[in-house]
């Protein structure tokens, strides 16, 4: 592909030279001879510092978002006003615009993105549509499961994934779209057919600074990311911000499908929540259909409604919706049960906001009531380092309000000292009468909670869910809450070997 061809449609301030392009990279360490290097400024680093390293590695063309960067001789050169927008157009051109050959469904919101995305994928599969999935937990492409370094990767990785998906016959793709990705324009140029909004609760204010800015980032998905607005907007009427998006999306020209537990185009009647799953009658614009899901809890009613509306927008039948919902047995790290034969329940969940912890402990209380109602809710949780400090006492209060005993510990402390994070959270625990313990070592905290458990109790291990590492000041170290819990149960004498099970999802 020529330099001119790969720049087609990109915003270019100046260009010179020509070259045959064999690949595109924005990481100079990945550059190979014949590649184009996109040098773009980021929040914590500036790719323009690595232009010379990229050329030394064989780059034959450079696209830079720094007008003050001196042009290097011997390479094709272009200056653009926005690096990530340019990367979106360039990578789409290089991979022959694969996103335009897929029907894209984007899911955004604070809580429920992963579960909703998994449900949509399951329904599309039941409708015999071949689908790729990109999200927080993992990526599904052409029957393969790939690790997910980011909820929403850069446009270059997205276009690579979509190109592979198109190559193996996929016609659909489901994406979790984070507020960071929307604000940073990682999905610029992606033509979303359906956009889903789950809810908005306090999170990521370390990045967005204000709640209005956080909502503004989410709203970008419904404005259009350098493209037309989505054909269909699926909006949650049970959430105040979802309701705000209804007139906004209509003004943008999108068809609006609403959902809510008791009102909306998609709603639930006769809900029955038990320890074996969730049943209700799904009301849709085309009639009603019975729904059964192995996923537990009332919060999953909302996730199922969102996924059903999105699948309906993608022309899935009510039968396919019912089959697809029932087929999804688990979502990794979302109320994932660890069974070693112990007489109490252990569940690992990704909940790491106050709202998510309230949902999680409410489900746990509901779960205990299904088993005689005498068990206690024991919650292990921590707060992430280098993140919004103001939510720490709110998380602690939510854990305390919903639990009988709390163990506060480390989550991913990153560059902060674990005890400093815990001290920020403690006021939320101390103003309530819930018993609690402090144990900064997460492994020891999980062991403490399991040792405390009695028959009929439920132990919640919250915050990390599907994650396989803990991020410390010295870097990431292997840490899997499910395996750590299994090891602790083994020490207590429980050795039954069975696969981890799952029931619900709360926070993405």
C-alpha cells in the first residue's frame, strides 16, 4: 500500500514523500522494515520521542501529531492534528476497512458491560450469526480466546482483530467501549450500528475529574465516533443518565429502544430469583417470551434486558434471544463460585465501586435467604491505588452496609502504599457498626475471611474478578483470587476438585 493510499480520509496538515507501506505501528519497539510509524502524544508519554528509534528499526514513513517535530530525511512524512484519529483512519485503510464489513454493537456504562456483551454474543450465536467479542475479560475471535490487555484497545489492534474476524466469516462484533477509549478517540472512525448504555455510577474520576465529564465521554458513543450516530440506541430507563440519552439520541436521528425492569420497550414481568438462576417473562415490542438464565440476581435482569434489546436491534428472533440467554452459563470473575466441598459459599467478583459493592452484597444477602436465611455475608475488598481517592470511603461504607463482617485489604495498590489506601477507606467502615478486620496482604485477607466462615455463610472476594495479576509498586505479580481462595480452602481441609462456577456480574 502506498503512503498516499494509507492516508486516505485522514486529516493531514502537511505531507511529503512517498513509500510502500508493509505495516503500521505506534510502538517503536514493534516497528519492522517497511512499516509506517504513527508518533502520537498520549496522557503519560509522547510517541514523538521515539521517531528516530522507529526509523532506525526500518520505518519508511512517519505520521506525527507534533507540528514542531523536524522532518527526517529519507522517509515519507505527514503532520496531522490528532494522532489517534489519524491512527484510526490509517489502520482502517491498511486492513481494508474491516469495521465497515461488520455490524458493530458497542456497550458502554459503569456496571454490567462485560455481562451484557457476553449475553449479546450468546444470543447472536444462537441466531446463527458469527460474532467477535472485544472486552474487559478477554477477546473472542474466530473461535480463539485472547488475553485482553485493555477493555477497548487502540484502533490499530481493533482493526487487526476485525480483519481477522472478517477473514474467518464473522459478520458481527460486540465491543465493550470504555470512557477512556471514547475520550481518547480509540474508536474514532468505527461505525457502530447499535450502541447500548447500561448505567452511570461514580468511577474513573481520577481521569475525568468531574461526573459531567465522565458522562460526556460516554455520550460520545451515541453522537458518533467520527461517523454517523448509531442506527439504534439501547437505553436504560432505570438510570437517570440513560433517560437523559433518550431525547439526545432521538435528536441525533437514532432509533431508540428503551429497557427497564418495570418500564420500557423491553421489560420484565413475574421475575423469580433463586439460587439456580433467574426467570422472568420478557416483554418486547413483538410480544412476550419466557426467559431463564443461570446468572443470579436482580441486577442481571437489567443486563439481560439490555442484551435482548440489542440483539432485537440486530434482527434476532425472540426464540434466539431466549435460547442465547439460557446458553450463557458463566461470565469469568463475575460472581464466580469456588467450590472445594466447603459448607459455605465462596464467590469472586469484579465489583470495585460503591454501587457495584451494593449490588454484590445485595445479591449475596438474597442468595443466603434462599438457603435458610441464617448465613452471614463476609466481604473481602480493597481499593485500587493511583485511582479516585474520594470513592474509597464510599466503597467501605457500601461493603459495611451489606455485610456482617468485612476484611479490608489491598486491591491493585500500584505506586501507593497499601496501608495508606486502607486508611483513606477506613472512615466509611468506622462510622458503621459492622465488624471488620484490616489485613493489607490480600492472600492473608482471603485466608482470614475463609477461616471466619461458618456453614451457610457466603464469602465475597471483591475487586479483581477475572484478573490474573496484582499490580504493585514493583510491577505486576501473578495473583488469581479464584486460585488463592482454592489454595486457602485446601489448607482448611477442603479438597473437592470441581470447575469454578459463575452466576452474576456487577462491575466492569
